[in-house]
C-alpha cells in the first residue's frame, strides 16, 4: 500500500469514527481545512492547464458542482482538498504545506520572492515545466484561456541553480521514458542543467535532465521538464500511476 493510499484510508476511517462519535455527517467533519481534528490536508494548484475547471463548458454549472473534470484533478484530489491558486503571493500560500505548479504562467517579481520564501520555510512543491507544450487546446493562440505553450519561470530557476532548455534533438511524439525510477510519457520534453544558485539550495538532476530534485532551505521542490503526463485527453492507468509516483516523491515526509 502506498503512502497516498494509506493516508486516504486512514482519513476516511477517522472521518467515519468522528461522525459516529459526534453525531454529525462525514461531510460536516471534513468541511474545514484549518488543521483541526477531522480536517483534510490542502493541496494548492497553480496552473494554466485546464485541470481544475476543464476546458469549455459553462462556468456557472462548474461553480454549482455540475461540471465534469478529468482524471488529473481526480488524482490530485486523492492528496487532499484541492485549492486553485490565482497567484503565488504570500497571502495565497499562507496555510499551505504543498503546492503543484503545472505549466504555470510567468511569475511576477513579488511572486518569485514569496514562493521562494515559502519553500525555504518548509514548503513542498511539484512543478511541471514544459518548454514546448504539445497538449491540444480548443482555444486559439492569444486566447487567455489557452494553456501557455512555453513555460517562462527562468528567474526562480536561476535562483535555485537550474536552467531549463528545450532539447531540439528530441523528436515529436509521445514516448515513455523511465527516469529516477518513474516511468512516464513525454513529448518534446526539455531538460534541466545545473548552474550556480543560492548557497542554501542543492539540486540533483536525473541522467537525461528530465527531473530535478532540489532542497531549498527547509523545503523541497521536485521539477519535471515536460507536462505531457498531465494531458486529460489520455486517461490511462500508467499515467495515473506515474503522477502518483511524482506526488509521493515530492511530498514525502
């Protein structure tokens, strides 16, 4: 049994027991996320990919809970209550222990500072940064709802001692690779290279450069130089297993 499965089972059992003892429903017992008894862990999501809301559909129906979402959101919600983030400013990160960045938009200077400080204080992050996104979108180029085709987070990567490059020698087309013990799909993936970073940051980069694992002060960030894994158009057991493996590694206690 994986750590994620074990935690989910334990949480479910605790909710049922609390509901029985207090005479309330399971929904009542998990409604809060303030770290109190019976609360669920929260996972921040900062992304331009249509993971939380999906692409298309009526926003009103989504807000009412009637909209459908893909397998990626379901997999992330196994980690706890998913919290969509519009910003990485300090007030948005306050109270969160774990955050997933999936093909994020460029960060404002203040967001770079806030996110770096949050990590150094013990935060944990999983980042999918794709220099050449291949996922299909129904929205045309220039539409703000379209996922960002190229990730641009160079300032904070440089601060951590990393450089993200697009590997022109890698051919187009989805293919499975195994890196750092995880098998996952890539398509026109990038690669990380080491450069001089801040003194209290230490990164290890996988053989092909697809994965970087960094200790940033008291925190940790796991980075993947591709986002093909998160394509909701392809719901496959292997993809769910790979995403689970990345989450387990990024958020290991």
